[in-house]
């Protein structure tokens, strides 16, 4: 056969994993519906369905994962994928759905885009958090949104010292301190008065929670920096929280180090995706007050 008559091999079907929390009836029902539709869609194949909550997803044999649930499910999935993440497309079965942008009907309508590979992958910056306790072994955690050192019951103000690249920079006296990634800048940090960072920024934002002074404001700094936190407050007065899900009591003298994660987290973006559109649709960003007329351009 001459070279001019050779045919280019057809790409293999896009292998899709379906993930979620199977203890929720709506997740199981939506998983069954998606699996049946994908199986009948040319160019797509169901690689696996995993609706457990604790399996190791670092060896997932799939090209793309549909994660059914809310933003918390995506955060939990990111930790389960460890350092070998599969590109994720979130399907919103929760409330806000900032990471899970599409509802189930929208996903069904966009399956042809997936089959035709009409999508891109954003590699989102992750966080690596290391806890070095006064007693016991060090622990390392992977996060996508934020690391928070916050007051524990009875919720007195706590003092948190911060070193940046080894330099003693500031001591916050507040209800806590948030170190957020660009993705996490629209979560807890935003609620505490922090700035919005675009998802492709390579920055951290440090946001105090209800600081007890007007001079302590949020700080945006480079992702190349290493941040070390240490509580000055008495024993048992603080908790370390990663992505709002992992919670560990912190003792005086413990050290927490936060730096950019070595492996980014891949999120699937379909055509017409807009970060600013998501801000408007999900968070009401830029909306005029009720009763205010639109400005003329």
C-alpha cells in the first residue's frame, strides 16, 4: 500500500470514569443514567464506576473522570488521586458548585464535545502542607483550596506567627489564618474578605479571619515562597484544617509548613468556559444592587 493511501488510525474511545459519593441516592441514580448514555455515545466508553468514599484513585485507568456531587466531592477526589490525578469534570449535584460547574442535563448535552475531544485541561495549582508536631511524626497533606489554622473551642483569639522563606514576617492575632491557592481564593478566603485570584495565577493569598487590628490585611505572595506557621497560644487552642475536610488539633510548638504542591490538579474546561462568567453566575460577582438601573456604556 502506498503512503498516499494509508489511513490515519481512529483515536480510541475516550475512557470516562464516573466517581462520586454513592451513599447519596441522587449520585447513584445520576451515575446509572450517565453510564447508560455514555455507553451508547460513539467515541466514549465507561472505564470504571467508583462510588466509594475511600478507594485509592491514583491509578485510575481513564482519560477523564466525571465527579458527581458538590465542590467538597471534587476536593475529596483530588486528595484520593494523590500525585497521579486524572483530568476531572465536575457535575453539580450540590448547592453552589464552583468547581462542579455543569448540572447533569448540561453534561449530557456536552457529551459530543467530549467525544470529539473539544475540551482543554487547566492545571490548577495545589498546596502541600506539612505538620511537624512537638511530639510524634511529621504528616504531609495535599490540598487544592486552602490550609487554615483556626481557633478551637472555646474560640478565643489566637496568635499565629508567620515566617516567609525563613524570615519572621508577622504575628496575626485573630480567629485564624487562611492560606489559599488561586482556586481557594473564591472559597473560605473570599468569605473572610480576601481577594479573588484567577485560577491560572501562581500565587498564594494569606487572609486573617477577623483580625483584631485594622493593620493586618490579606497578603498576596508568590507561589515560590514557603510559609511556616506556629501558634503562640496555649495548648489545644487551635485546629489545622485542609480543604475544610481534614481537621487536626494543634499544640503550642507545632509547626505547619505550606508550599506549592509538586503536582497540579487537572480540571477539564469545555468550550465557552469563562472564569468571570462563573463568578457572575455562581457568586453574583459584579451584580448591581436590587433596584439599581444598569449603567449606560
